[in-house]
C-alpha cells in the first residue's frame, strides 16, 4: 500500500524523464540499423484528393531523422531528471513539465514530417512553447525577452508560410522532391531566412542571449538540441535543393562567419554565466552554418549531435552551480568551486574541453573536420583568418569562464557552503559526460557520412590545435587575476559587449518610431479632430442647439410673439399665392 501511494507522489518531471528514457532505449537500435543500412522509409497517407489537388500527410524514417529524435529525447530525459531537483520547490512543476513535453513533441514533428505544410505545426509549436517557457518567471524582464524571442522567430514563421505559398506551383509540399521553377530563387531565400531566424544568425542574433530569462533546464534544452538547431536541421533537409543555387553557399558562409566572430568576441566581455554559454551556442551554430555554406551537410549534422550533448551538460553544470550559490549568475561572485563541487566542475571541464575542440574529445572530431574543410575549400583568405580568430576566441572565453568561476579566488558570501551530492543532478550530468567523451570517435568510425579524408600539409593539420592553444594562453595572460571592480570602457568595449549593438538595435529603435507615430496619431486624431467631427462633437453640437431651443420655448412672451409672427407670415403667403 505504501509503495502504491509512493508511486502517486513521484514528481511529473521524473515520470516524463522515465518515459523519454524508455523511448530512447526502444529507438536506439532503429537508429543504428538505419545508419548501418542507409535505408530511408517514406510513408504517405492521402487525406483528401479532388481533381489535381492532393492533401496528404507524409512521414519519413531515415538515418538523419531517427538519430536526431534519439538525441533530442535523450537530452530531454536528462533535463527532466535534472528538473526534478532544480524545480523541486516550484508549485507549477506539472505545468512546466507539460510545456517541456510539448516542446519535445514539436521537435519530433519537425524531424519526422518532410511535408512543408505539416512541418509548420512543429515549427510554430516550437515558437509558441518557447515563448511560454521564456516568460515562465513572470516579471518585466522575462516578458520583454519572451516578446523579443517570439517576434524574431515570427519572421521565420512568415518566411516559411511564404515558401508554402511559392510551392503551390509545384503541386506538392514535400521537402525531398523540390524541383527548380520560376519561383525557386525566392523560395530559397525564404527557407534560408527561416533557418537563420531559428538559429539566431546575424541579424537575428539578439534573441538568443535574451532567452536566458527562462529556467536553466529550459535553456539546456533550447540551446542544445531543440529550438536553435531546428533552423540548421531545416537547411540540412533542404540542402540538395538549396545547393543548386550559387548565391546560397556564399551568402550563408559570409553570415555564419560574421555570427561566429561576433559571438566569440561578445562572450569574452560577458559576466553572466548563462549568457557566456548562450553566446558559445551562437558561435557553434555559426560553425554548423559555415559547414553548410562549405557544402558539407553531414559534417554540420555531426557537429550538431556532438554539440547538443556537451552543451546540454554545460548548461546542467551551470544550473547546478547557480542553484548551489544562492542563484548567483555573475562570474565575479563565484570562485574556488573546484574544491567545493568536484564532480560538477569535472563535468564542466569535460564540456569546456569538448567545446574548445581539445584532441580526442567529441567536439574535436566534428569541429576539426569542418575547419579542415574550410582550409581545403576554395575559400577567401580573409574568411579563413576570421574563422580561425573565432576558433581562438572559443578557447579564450572557455578558459576565462573557468578562471573566474572554478579556479579564481573565493568570492561567495560568508558562511556559504556548496555541494554536489544531489543524486538527481549527478544522474543527469554523468551519462552526458561519459557519452561526450566517446561519442565523437564512435560516430566517426561507424558512420561513413561523418568522415571525410582531406590531404593537407602538416602545418594546416596542426593549425586548429595551435590556434586553440594560443587562445587559451591569451586568456590565461589576460584574466589571471580577475578584478571585481570594472571601470567601464569606451565605444569599442560597448560595441563588443553588446553584440555589435544588435541587441539594442533590434529592440528600442525598431519599437520607438512606431510608438511615437502611434502617440501622435492618437493625440491628433483620437483626441483631436475625431473629437470635433466624430460622434462626441456631433453630440455636443446637437445638445447645444437643443438647449438653446428649450430655453427659447420656455419663455411664454417670446412664444406668444413668435405665434403672432408665424400667423402673420402664413396669412401673407396665402394672400400672395391666392
């Protein structure tokens, strides 16, 4: 009986975590089978057919979709297990669990449906649920961040709707069978912009750090394998069609390298722990988009998988640190954590090394291949310089984060104690860290599409490693003795720390003009001329005339005289007519 009641006392997040782990356990053999066999199963149900119009629901089972679903659900299961501890005191835990599960469902719809119209359900589902999760903590900051997230992603939704309209001429909306038509260049533009908004590429980058207003488990999910990777996944699905157009590669490569550089520089100026990790996500999304621009969709997918696993672990470790330090997110308020939280810090270092592309970590196998591809391809020299500068920046902000929070001086409040003995937190982090150590080498060995051989000089081969080491060395030199006092900076510091002014430019100037115009219209029309010539003005005029008339009629003498005058007029008129 006690066991029976104990089952009903289990948190909703733990139940959903168990369900997701069970799904992963069942689907993992299928993903291995699809990768080894290279098969692709396309199922289509005809819903409605009249003359030449055919409405059908498509479902695709292929190595990309099945493996992506497994990765998403595994990370979601770990995040929900972590939430059982992190959100334990939340009275709306069941609502939070429901929203996260809707998020996972939307991502799976996006993955398994190759039909543009039906895919819109998952795409819009991600947008709506992400807004609900960003505004989960109900305050002004969360609302403004949620509105920025929703409106930036809405641009992508509109582009996807336009692409659906442009596909009408083809008679079908299946992503896999797109063919060149008169509207194809516009269709390519719409799809690429839709992918760029979800993946927060320039100029849509400002919403990604703003989305950090959501709870940390949501950040771990959004920034690793769901919302931000939806744009990359869409472009991977469309890639055979997109790659036929020459401007696609050049444009995407230019935008992605700029995003990569901006995020790398911005992260070195940021002091918010979650925002540093968010900007690192932005830089890695730039790497994935760069891979697509270089014509390597499977390398982008490979990096997407490895990045999803170590980035989720990085966010969960950051969440554990924030939770243990009285919700302090400022790097300058942390320090000396390696003695207090050895397990969490070890996992954080594993994730940081994978992010930097340290040899034999999972990030190394995918990131190194992409950078070697950039050296191998006929690429502009300036682009190559920017790519490798941004790579060095990645190592710099990772080491900076570790110096401030892990190895720096003890900066917490007195009588403060940290610990990482929570079983639910460690149970979520340890599987991710173990997989992060081995998954890169394993995927490259077993999956042919994730491996490519390029003959390069030894100096080119070692260039990535050299740049990473130089970035780390510069970080140690610059931030060896961090100061709690910040004396401010000039325009250059502001420009770099505010994401090249994209954050303020995409909010205040865009909103200020329409708001001022609306105020002027309201004052001149609603409170001005419409008051005079509108209903209220007419009513006041009629009321005045009626009042005068009533005053006139109330006086007996004036009524008698007016009767005499009117009678006289009638007599004169009759006599004249007669």
